[in-house]
């Protein structure tokens, strides 16, 4: 499986989902996906396009997807970790910030990922990475932020009453903060240097951050849990697995960890 194979799937997604975004049916849930969240028409259609595209490659793989769960394609093989629409609540609400996230792995854990691909389903911007070959945006090499300024901190607050107090020291130390609502895109734009630090205190599912994990690392960034511990051994699955802290470089990461630690000192 190659980057160009995933880019072809991305072309199909952009082409076939554009009309669905304006459909009045987009807000009507179809049921509950394998990971436990509501499935909307855009989620289902995106997943169908991705699985069909993977099947057309003629290569065996095992898809791990938010909606369908575990799906063996042509007998199963390489793990393909998929979030058909990351930021689907944005999509349903009409907020133009959501994407598709795909990671390909040779094993059962994060550190076996060797290809990642994220496509912004509104702008068509493509981010991809290959292990040891770097990270790219629309074909151009990208690198994460190189200085130690907390220029922009992005965050996800799944449980605001609990998550926001924990993040306040870090958010207060930033020049600007943003909550965009799509973890995969947050990590992609961090890899491109647009975001200094991204934090998500509540555990995220592996398909939320699998592709972004490799992008950040290949762009020179750091990604751990909020304790600073490596998450390369996190297993792929449908359950919530790990909080996230990603930074453009080691200096930024140390600073972010120190600021997050201030809240614990007060408790």
C-alpha cells in the first residue's frame, strides 16, 4: 500500500461528499457506530468509499474504523486505522473543519505505523507521512515549529468541566488558543508549524490520532500522553486509550508539561 493509493481514495472522498454536506438529511443519525458514537450519513458514506477503495487495491488488510469496527478486506492483513470523518459534529453542524484520517500499520500498536494520510474535506489539503521519509502537505515537505514560543495552543475538551481547569495554566501561557474540534487536523496543522502545542486531557481513541502520530513525529515534533509518557505502545482498538500532548519540538513539550504540572501542584 502506498501514499498514492490513499490519495486516490482522498480524491473520491472530496468528489462524492461535496453534495452530501448540503443535504438536509446530514443531521439525521443512522444509528450508533462500533465505537459508540452516533453515525451520520456523511460518516457512513465516507467509510463506504474508503473500504471500497481499499478493496479495489487487491491487497489484504484489516480495517479498524470508528463506524464499522474491525473489517477484514480480502482476508485481512496490514492494519488500516480509519476515522472516516474526524470532526463529524462540525460537519453536521455546518462548521467547516473536518477531515478523513487513515494510518497503515504492520502490527497492533502505534509504533508499527509506517504510512499516514489526512485530508481536509473542505479545502482538499492533504497531509501525509512515511516512516523515515518525512512529512508533507500537498507534496511539499513540512516541519513542526522550531522555536519555543507558545504562539498558538490548540485543545480538545471532551469533558469541559474537568478538562478545562487542567489545561488553564497551559492555555494562559499561550499567545493564542483555539478549539477546532478535529484532533487529526489539529495534529496535521501542528506538523506543518501552524500550531505550537495540542492538548487533549481526556482519553482519545486510536483512530483519532493514529495518522497524526506519525505526521507529528516525521515533522520533528513530539507526541506523548499528558504525563510525558510515550504512546508508541498504545494498541489499536475502538475504546478510548490515551490523553494527548503534542508539541512542535522538545523545548515546547517540556514547557507544556511544566505548565500542566502547575495545576497538580495546586491540588
